[in-house]
C-alpha cells in the first residue's frame, strides 16, 4: 500500500513540460554549450521522457536535442524510484517513450516487470560493452563512483578505512553517515547483496546501525555536514565533494577517500537510459538516447556535474582521478531488478531511517 500511495502522489504532483525546436532560432545558456547552431524547423514528431535525473541537468540537453533535431520533447520529472513505480502502474497505457534513471536499479526493476523495449544496436554500440545491458534494454550515459567523504579536521589520514566492512568497528562508532533513502545508495546496497549475499549485506547494515551510523536524506547533505564538521565521514557519490569544494573553496573542510580498488565501497554506479516497451516513437526515442551518448553531451555531463563520461571517447574532467573502482562490467545489473524491492525492505527494517 505504501508504494501505491507514493505513485499516486507523484501523478498528482508532476506536470509535463516541453521543449520545441521552434521556440527560438538559437539557444542560450547551458543548452548553447551543447549546440550552438541555429534550431531546425519542427518536424511534428514528439518524444516523451520520464526523467529521474534533475531538470537543471537534463533540461539543457533536451532543449539542445529539440533545437538541433526539430523534435519536440515532453518531460515528466521525478525521482527514479517513483517514476519506475509509476511506469509499472501505467503499464502499456504510459505515454513515456524514454526513461532516464539516476541509477540502474529502477531500470532493472522495470525489466523484471517486462516494461522495457530494446535499444537499437547502433545506439548501444556508442557505449563500451561493460556500460550497457547484455539484452540491449538499457545503456549507461554517465558514472558516479562511491566514496567515503570525510572531515579534514576530524579524521586523520591513518584513521581512514580500507573497506566499508571496517566501518562497523568500534573506532567508527557514531562517526559515519548513510544516505539510506537515496537511489544510488539503494542501488549500491542491491549490488552489495548480489556480490556478497543478502545475509552478509543485511548483517553489515544492522551492524552499522548498532554502531551509531546516522541517517541523512541524500549525498549532498552528508558532504555539507562533513565540510562543516557536523559528521566525521559518510558514504556518498564522488562528484558532490568536488562541486561543494569548487563552490565554497577553503571554507569547505572535507575530501573524498576511496576504498581499496576491489572493495564494494568503490563501486561505479551508472545513470541509465532505455526505451519503454510500449513506445510508439521508437525512432525518436533512439535518436534521443544516441544524443545522450554524443561527444557534446558527454563533455557537458563531465564538465557540468563532474561525473565520468561513458561514451564517445570523451575524457573525464581534469579534476577527476582515474577510475580504479569495481567496474560496472563485473556486475550484472540485468539480474538486480528482482532485488530492488527487497533492498528497500531490508533498509527500512534496519532502523537506519530512525537514526
């Protein structure tokens, strides 16, 4: 019942937006970083996107796509989890042609519910094989590495752990923050279960709670808290620390720490795109996904958000360290959809949301 209420609330709260190739002769602002030419005349086609990635990041990409191709884009914004639940609720009645997810867990969930179509082979080929589905149902377009952000004033270098399993030790009592309701944490925990087994992953989370782990609603709130000394350390995506450091300079007293290369705490989590099974605009949907994997968009993503680009041979932003994380190719995300709901139940049962 709780999940159904979430979906219905989402339907009431969201309003579709649109970008049109006829809106202006050329683009301005962030969208112009992607496409600086004159806008094409509208061709009458429309693609509908359900986006679990934020409007301030994806909006300029969709405007650039619409301007360059003349295809209108209708968008429904929301969290990846809630939009995945909505797609299942709507079934073959959904208007969505493309689903963009902040992480692959909701995509795996949709695949387990037979809600995904296949992406054209030539589009999939734009991304390395380890960054796309074996069955062709999704493709990754940017990556976020899991790290431990820590206070520079409260945590000495020799006090940093080598593994997430170390964080249950007594010396880390009351010092670690977890973004337990965040989509990327949910995906990470689902992969944790897949790699180490549900019993071990559940025991780790229960031990973290028993050791005084503190709940924060998202990655950015943990990075902010570490930067001002409110919490010693926390599990987050890598790019929030770089963004906060760039904005606040020396006032932000935190840094990222990577666990050992083969540790589950160093997982690279990808953002994923797919065509829905019921799409009636498959050509436009595939054109949009190909656009996400193009050089201008990949460069924009790594420059704008400091994520890792996953296609078109684009180099990561200079501030980002080389990837040495547990690679996506070692994890079969296609098998994780059935574990998505179970991970939610385990996280809720742990009591971390009360900490």
